[in-house]
C-alpha cells in the first residue's frame, strides 16, 4: 500500500463514489472532476484529507488541489476508483454540460488561446531582451547601446527577431490552427488558411497606413485588396470558424469516395476568398474598436479608476474563468499599439496573491503542516501560477485574498498612471518585468514592490484584527 492509497480512498468516498464521477483527469497540480451530482461532494471532508491543499469549482469542473504529487496520486486514485484514464479535452467537453451560455463561450475562447500562450510568453521575453540590448543606452556615458558596441550582441539582436516575427507577425497561423483543432476540423487546413492571411505577397498590415498604393487582385469584374492581417486576432478567429463550419458541413453531405478531394477544396477556397473580402476587413475594424476603447480607457483622465477596478477584480475573475477574455484583448492591443498596458496589471495581481500567502507563512510560521502548502504556493505564484496560492490558502482564510486584491488595485493604479506598457503577454509573476518595455521597467519595479508590501502588511493587520476566518495561529 502506497502513501497515496488512504488519501485516495478518502477522496473517493467524500466525492460521492465512483458512480458520481463522470470524467476525471489532472493537470500540473490539480485533480479535475466532472461530477454527475456536484452536491454529493463533501467539500469540508475533502479539504480535511492530508494530501489535499484546497478545492474549487471552475468551468464546470470540481478541482482538488494536490500539488506536485498529483500525477502519482491520480494513478492511485483511478486504480482504486475503477475509472479509466481520460484526456483533458474529454474532461472539458464533459464539463461544458454544467455551464451556461456565457461560460461555454469563455471556455471556447480559452481553448483557442491556451495552446498559444507558451509561444506568446517566449515571444514577449525575446522582445523584452531585444529592447534591453538594442534600445537602452547603457554604455559610453549613456550614448550607446550594447548592440552598438558589440558585433556579437548586434548579431544576437538580429537573430532573435527571427523568432519574434514568427510568433507575433504570423500569429494568425496559430489562431486558425487552434480554431480548426478546437472545432474538429483539419488542423493543416487551418495552418494553410493562416498562411494565406500573412503571406509575403500581401501588403504587410503594419504598412497599410503609410502605403501610397495598395496592390490588388484583378478579376476583371471585381478587385480585391491584397492586404495582410499580420498579428490580427479577430480576423483570424472569424476565418478559422468559417473554415471549420464549411468543412464539418461538407463532411456530412459529400460521399466518402471523393471527400478527400472535394471537402478540403470547397472548404478552403471559399474561406480564403471571404476572409479577404468580408471577414478580414470587418474583423480588423472590430478589433481596432475594442483595443481603442480599452487603450483610451486606460490612458484617459479616469484611467486610474479603470485600473483600480481591474486590479481589484482580476483575482475574482480568475475564479470564474472570465480572465481568459483578456488574452484576446492583450493580443489586439499589441497589434494596434505595439504593446499592452493591460497585461502588466495581471502580473501585478499574481504577485499580490503570492505576497498575501507570504504573510500567511509569517503568521503561521510555527505551523509546519501549513508551511508544506503555503511555501510551494508562494513560489509558484511568484512564477505566475496562482491557483495553489489562491485556492489553497487565500480563499481558504478569506482575508489574505482581500488584502491581495487591495494591493493589486494600488499597484495597478501606479502602473496605468505611469503608462507602463508590456511588449506582450509574459510570465505572470516576478519574471514578468522582463516583458515590460525598457523605459517602463523602473516604474513597474516600483509597482511590483507595492504589490509585495501592501498585501503582506494588510494580511498581517487583518489577521491581528481578526478579519475573516482566523487570527494569528499561536501553536
């Protein structure tokens, strides 16, 4: 009998038994259940299990935080429960049965952008590094950059653009692939569609405003502008959805004997045509409208108020899953304004949550059992993974979560009030400073300090004042 056997048996009992499990899978730190009757899960008893660090429900899934041991625990649990291994995609699809319309839409949006995040994070770090070595005049009395005094770094600066351009300029390729994959269409057709939106023969989207003449395809009776959609988000989503719809509908009516030829042709060709004549221009205008509203709101005289509300409310948005919408907005801001002033606030919110847990480590410094949860949670939170901190500690006690929200709001006001911009989405914690544009790094560092200090102090104050569920643990 392994050390996971007893906790697994207890979890199975308190979750309602095998008959109550529709689907179960796991991620890096959590068990993810889709339960037939969520009311049968005894949350209080589940959270009392020694190996469990917390629970929460999100996107139709009942999630049990285990930590880094989750993979081994999952194997033992499935063996005892007699349930088969299930993919994350299957779990997500099953979970959608428990969602309302808005939750389903957000889940679909998350499924599109989640596979792209690793590349976007890498791209943001690369752009940040290139800006540091290529834009900051740090040498010869502040008159030259590292690139200007070193051929090695000049070559590095030029080489890294190969990756940065591939990630951001050709982002529509990734989006159309992700949409096709999500909708059950052929992923390679999604890739081909994306390439037709960013082909080198098209006028680059960044050059449209300055172009004296726009090339076009001449069909005699009609002309179509040859404009690319580099870095555009909404046109790519629209095109990917149309391709998927056409392919899936054609599969239903085209005989299998000729489907290999007919379906790809009559799905792809009309989609490319409609993308360049209707969906692309409309999507571009919608994206520009959304990004203009967000950017104008953050840079207006009331930008501080927007920042305070967003900074305070972002952590609760994570609980509901609504935070996934910010990925699309960030990417659109990057396309329109060559940076995003929204993402820095997200990074600061994550830091604030970690700082509240850091205060709980101090408060419960004599509680060895809790430190096994809070110390790893703090580290992961400062590195951008907030769930163990939020659900394992802050929401469990209540007042640390509130302290983190307040600290996040103050830090967000500083960030927005100083016009801090990030190159792109990055690592949502302390390393996030590497994604900030060089001229704003010092200000963002001040905001980071605020996001560390205020939640830490407020958590201790709230604990002493007996705000929330507990005060000081005096074991």
